C-alpha cells in the first residue's frame, strides 16, 4: 500500500472517530444509557430480592444447623452426607420423576384439548 492510500485511510478513520465522539452524540448516548438504567432498576431490584436472594439464602442455610431458639451452627456438608446415605433418598427421587412424567404431559394434553 502506498503512502497516499495510507493517508486517505488515516483521514477517514480520524474523521469517523471525530464523528462518533462529538459532544452531542455522546451526551445523547449517556442520556439514553441513564434512562435504560432507570427503567431497568425496578426489574433488577425484583430479581435480586425475590429470586437471587432466596437462592443465596437457601444455599447458605444448607450448611448450618439452626434450631430456632439457639444461634446457628456451621455443619458443612453433614446434611448432604446424611441425605445421600439415606436409603429412602433414591426412592424419593424415583417417585418425583414418576410424578413429573405423569403430570406434565397430562397437563399439557388437557390444556391443549380444552383449548
């Protein structure tokens, strides 16, 4: 590529950058960005409060033993070891799978049939 072509490409890139960073376009972008965050805030608060919060609390509480009148005591993975060592745990999972396989298709077919 010769020097003249490089100069033309350089001028175009410079002009493009200057066009993209004019004060009016950047302030408009900032204003739109502020509106975006303002409008998404209620949804974000609801997500954190009603979905992420309970999930984090459930995971944290699964590692403690907490009889309510007393303070919680950290027990680590003891609850999970007890659960996996229980002979009824496998049967419980199987019953849950049977229930899901039986009720979900029935509900879908019944709903489609009534529609």
